[in-house]
C-alpha cells in the first residue's frame, strides 16, 4: 500500500479536481480513499507517502485494439488510389497478407509471450492501463503488465466479456453472444466500419437479436446515422471511436457529433498499428484535431479526456465488479502521473506525449515510470529505454527485461525459417493432443487456451485469407505460418519516422499530418 500525493484529476461525474489531494492505494488493488473529501483510512499510518510530481489521472482505457499486430508499421496498399468504403475490402488487398497477416502470424506463433509483452509495453509508455483486443489462442494472465479487457477476471473465475471482431452476419452466428448478454456479460462488437451506407445492416442485426443493451460496446459505427444513434442511446449502449484508423482507411469517420447529440456514451480506441496510433494517448490528439476542424467544437477538453477514462469505465462497470476510469474510493487503483505543462488539467493530458508519463500504476502496483519513483514503489523493476529516456518497468519477474523481449522477437526476424519450423512442431503437438479443440480454435472461436507452461501461441483475430484457405484444404495444422519477412520492430515513442509515414497517405487530406504539432 502507498499514498500518492499531488493534484488529483478525479474524472468523477462532478469533474472534481483536488489541488492538494492524496490517493490511498490498498494492497487489494483498489483505491481505499481519496482525500479530501474522504477521511484518511485506517491502516495507512506506515504507508509510504509519494509526491507525484505531476497531475494524477485515472489510467487510460483503450477500448479498441488488435494487439497481435502492434509491432508492425503503418500500412497502405500501393495499388489503392481512393479510400476504401467497407471493412470487407482491404483484407483482400494484394499486399495485405505479406505485409500484415503473415508477419503477425509468425510472431504470434513462434514468440507469442514476447510479442504480447512488446505490445503491452508500447501501450503502457503512453499511459494505457487497460486495453481491448487480445488475439485468439493464449489468454494472458491477470496481473500482467496491463489489463486485457477481453480476458480480465479481476481475481474471480468469471468470464465478463464476449468479443466479436469479424462481424457476425447472421442470427445464428450471433446466438452465442445473445446468450452471453442475457447472462449479464458484456459484448464488444465491430459494427458498420466504413462509409458504405449498406453497413448499417450490421447494427440493425444487433438490434434485431436484442443485444443493443447497456452491455453492448459497438466499435467504429462509421456508417451509422442519427436514427441508429438514437437507438443506441435508448439501449444505453456505448460507441468506440477510432478516428485515425477511419481516416487512414476510409477518408472519413463516424458522425460522433450526431452520436453525442443523441446522448450516446462515447469512448476511444487506437485500433491496430497498420492503421492506428501508437497508443490511446495519441488517439486523443486525433480526436482533438478533428474537434478543432469542426465549424463549432463538439467536445470540451474535459469531454475529450473522458473518452479514454470515465466513459469506457462506465461502459465496463456494468459487467466488471469494480468501477474504473475515475479516481474514487472502491475503484480499481489504475493511475497515471503526467508532468504538468499546461494550466488546464484536461488540456495537459491531451497534449502530453510519452516523455511526460512519470508513473503508471495498474491494480495498485507500480508498473512503469521514472526510475526515481519506481525505485520507491517497485525496487525490482528493470531499466527500459524509451527513445533517449531511461525509465523503469516491472514485468512481474526480474528475469524478464525489455532487452530480453526484444532479443526474442529479433531472433525471429533474423531467422524466420527456424521460427516457422518451431511453430510447426508446436502446432502439430497441439493438434495431436486435442485435434477437435485445436481445429475449433483455428477455424472459429473455440475455447482451447494455448497458453500453457510450454507454449504461448497467439492466433489472428483479423482477416487472414491465406490462413482460411490453407486450413480448409489441409486441416488445422496448416495454421502454421510460413517463413516470411518480418519488418523491423516499431519504436516505442511516436516520432519523426512515423509522422513521415503518415504524410504518405492522401486519404486523410492532411488532417493526420497535423499530429506533428504535438511532438
């Protein structure tokens, strides 16, 4: 337990900011008290008092991602000269398999644990404490570096969330999700991604089967109209906005002004590396750019910050047993400390970048931050270089370091043939041990967990046309990825090389190029 002292931006409904506040973090991973207004709780007499040295916010929640692909660079299809109009199109692009699907499959199959640590590290250096988008296959354990929304059990044996990444297009396909919603579980579903009005039928199908409820978190909604948002509001459902990815692929984004006017709960997500930002801290900047480009601003700074804190917290609090996304007694102790550079506390977070993140606490445990703070709170943490900065990170095991994570992934890049052979042996053993379970997992969404002591295999949750064809022809062991060229790992920090890539895509008409102004 410890006490974190400083200016506390609570993100509670009343928007309270405590200029000389203190957050009491218990050993149970929850916030025991926030003073003022709470009284100092018993049992903290000997707890260390830590001066934050910055503003204390709730940890950021990224409610839309695909973690398996987040080592890859931004992607554009060379043959494409106009924006896509539907999510059903780009997965069949000529370069998609070789540049996205196959490299991700090889890394996930041959070094799934290292890959997951890499992408979680990429998220935490931007202040993310919870992220959606676990791949199929292995399930990361609770108390990992950050929370995985899809599989987090919060110390229970409950399965709180169901996820549909590839759109379920029939009542039969949606039946398991309907049953889960009826049992009180959450349902995160991609819906109406793109600009084609015909995509509205995806959301209409969700409505027909009765899942437009408080448990529904709909992702994208690019083709939805005011009428759809009114229905979403009446069901008290949530919408996740991913403006960078929308502009990158489709040259347009969801009508969030209409959604906000309808009263829909809005959240934000950075999507995946091939068409998204490094982390949700940068996705907030895309939302800010969009907001500034409107004839009249749609969001206040506080409302923008709520997209990554209290709003997704509310979306999840209906199914998770503890509140999150705001700093209050009884909430999950997921906190970040951000250097103060602006008088406005919300503007301060919007304009913050990776070097401004001083501390990240997940479940009451300091996981990443300045070496001086981590030495006090997590003395076993190891050193990590973030650009030119030296920070500390706690993977929960002193033998695991950022260097060891990079080394394992780089070995695959250097020798993809050996990695593919190892993956083939692993897949053959898994199929031999449980052929039916492995086949169900590879071809659909079976329950098999490929996360044992001996192996930690990740499988794609995004389109993989070459995988689908091979599995149909030759069975589940054909899921083994081929030896392919894996691109260099992307840096942790958002910097000039990434901005240069952003400039090459004309679909966003220069809007995303303005992200340089925040660096």
